[in-house]
């Protein structure tokens, strides 16, 4: 089997069995590909006009992707485990709602 065929089979297998623990064990490039292919961006915010931070829902778990505008790539994908990670997004939504009124 050719290398790309093996990767395609691995990707298909991960699509059905992926949980947070398995996802966290993947190298960054595989996490990034899986996130783009199977995740839904549910919120994003800009930090220091240099980074875009996005929350993705993937198979029932949540991760925060840190995208560098300067490098045009995802620098990190971190699991969201507690309320602290959500607070910045909640603050952003509250600001937007109050600006609308």
C-alpha cells in the first residue's frame, strides 16, 4: 500500500473513533487537518492583531486553535477543559450584544 493510501485509511479510521484523548496524541499537522476536515468553528477572536483564536467543536469535544496571521498557519491546538478558556469568548459576545443595543 502506498503512503498516501495508508494516510487516507488512517484519516477514515480517525473520523469514526476520534475522541479528545486520541486527538491530543496526534502531531500538530494531523490535528490541524482533522480539525479542518471534521470540526466546526463556533467562535473566534483576534488577539493583538497577530493571532486568530478559534473554538472548534469536533465530535462532541472542543479545542482552541491558535492561528498566526504572520506565519499563515496554526501554531497550536489546545483542548478546552474548563471555564477559564471560555471566558474570553463570552466577554466578546457580551460586548457585541451591548454594542448592538
